[in-house]
């Protein structure tokens, strides 16, 4: 399922089509589903261009379906449209294909093989490599910090230097290249559209894990991502707003009480950091959002359902989380984080794991 919006088709569609055409998995077992999330008011729709490209390559592509939208549904809802289509048409799996990437030759085959071999795998992600630096890793699975911070594991490390098992459990799967079971999407729900963008993959990974399913990396399923860190950091508001939602939804109240002191220290640090980097207005937007009672009502209702149905303890969740942060981009590097914040968070995390038994 390939989600695009605005002028992305002319930037990325050609490479994505080539990746689908080259798949080793039998074409009769694949549906190439494209969702076009409309466009900015000042730009023209790229829907005619998408139709033209699908027709041009129809003899080499698997069966294709195009679902153009009248408005931008957001990342979560746009993907949900494709997921629901896959559920309704009785596919076993749905693979989310980021707009600015393309599939390696055996990507789908390797992922299906892993899912067929182990039904405890709820979702799996590709080994995401950068483009054009295709020897460098974008993410070998994402790491999740106990304060809700997430980051790419092994970012910009040459893949030849990393000894990965063929299947590796990860903190959460990257939504840029992830395969999910449609039966679990039916029973546990689609992606939460309240996130709009960012951390919806974290939320779904935790939703799987609290019900006993694994979230894993498939080493030999490669996906190439034309990743631009600057595009992500521009969405600072969504990343931070949704980070707080993750903590609220998935930890029990005693755990939230225990992490509060470290959370407060981090918030003070991020406040000063946002001032230094010019993100202070976005930081204030985050606090403004969480000061509204209606927003607390929304997320607490979600929390109630999650806590009611979970089967895995906070102790297990904490055991799968990291205690330090490894950001490799200069835009977020900080000596204070490296030499003060990380050591403090590591010690605090160690104490948490000793205390939390529930």
C-alpha cells in the first residue's frame, strides 16, 4: 500500500514502480494499491500523472488499484484507508510503503516468509537503507526510550559493519516499510488517527506487544528510503505532542508516577533546547494542546480501553525499552544530553527496572 500526497508522485513514483516490478514474490499474490492524499491548494493534482504511470507500466506490474482522495487525510488515516481495503479484499498481509522510498528485490518475499513461519510476529519491518547512500542504514528497527523518545537504530552506520540476526526484536517498527497481519488489524484495530502523523507506528507496535505479539526487523528484506531528517524535524509539534500520548496510554499509573521526576527534568531540558534551536513556538503549542480538558478526555478514554485489554506487564514493556538517546544528526546533538542527560537517564532506567514489578 503506497501513500503519496501533493507533488510527491513526480518525485518518487517512478522508482517505487520499478521496485514493485522487480519483486521476486509472485505478482499474482500482490496488489499494488496507491492512495493519493490530495494536494496543497496552490498545487495541481497529480492524480492524472499517477493514472498515466500505472497504465504505462501495467504489463509489468501486479494488479493495481488507485484511490485518489479529495483532501489530505494525514498519514494515519491515509494508511488506514489502504489497510481497510486490504482487510475488505481478504488479503493476509498489508505492507506500508513510504512515499519517498522503493523496495529491494526480495523485500516482500522475505517478509511474507518470516510472517508465515512465526505467527507470534505481529508486524515486521524491512531493513531500511538510505538513498542514494545505499550502503548506510536508515533504521535497523526503531528504539523506544522509557520517556517516549524514539529514534532510528544504527542510523548512518554501514550495513557491512552491523552484525544483525535474520530476525531481530525491535522497540517499535518503522511505519516507512512495515508489514502487518490483516486479522490483527481487524481484532486490535487500525492505526489511531488521533495521532495524525508521527508515533502511530509506535502506538501500533505497543498495542501488539501488550497483547503478546512480537515486533521485529527482517534483515534480508531491504527497503531504500530517500530520507531527509529536516523534513521530520519540521513536524516537531506532532512528535512531541504524540510522545506524551504514548506514555499516558501504555504505562500504568504507578509507573507514570515513578518516571515523573525524570520526565520533568527532560521537559525542562527540552524547553531550553527548543529556545536555542528556534523551536520554542512549537514547544508552546505542545503545552497548549495538553492544557485543554477535551484533549485529556480523548486520550484518557483511549487509555481506559488499552489498560482494560492488555495482557503484558509494565515490567516487560520497560525491559524492551532503552535508557539513553542516540541522535546522530547535528540538529539535535547536544553535549548536555551526551555527558549529563544520558548517564542520568541510564541510572534512572536501571532503578525503574529494579522497582517496577507490576
